[in-house]
């Protein structure tokens, strides 16, 4: 089973009421919500906005640099982002396949 990155975005108390199916409310952004990709994109952009040479496109993080050394330094910076404490994400290097 593959878990979508969007499904790792926690919902606020106010947002949960809009995800009610029968009597179940989701705590995280569920699959199939039309705004999920945009919400995930904004979340990722806000998380990585202060890092130069980084571009986010949906669930892809594009990293560049003017030299190999700068590129590797930027990669280390992205890997060092406290993913779990900020948004509840797992590390981007632990991508689940399925």
C-alpha cells in the first residue's frame, strides 16, 4: 500500500468537519479532496521557502546549485529540515513504494 504525501498533512479542528464521511472525521488530509494537491504544494513551499536553489512541484523537491559543492550543501540542508516536527511528514528519503 502506498501512502500519499498529501495524506500526511494534519488538519485543523475547524477543517475536520469538512471531511466527515458518515460519522468518521479525518485527522489528516484524505485522498480525493480536490484541494489536496494545492494544499500540499503550499505546505511544502512554506517549509522550504528560505532555502536557495530549491523548487517544489507537488511532491517533487527540485534542488540545484551553481556548483557541485553548492548543490551538495543544498541537498544536506533539505535533508536536515525537521520534517516531522513541522508538519508530521516522514523524511523525503523514506518514500514508501507500493
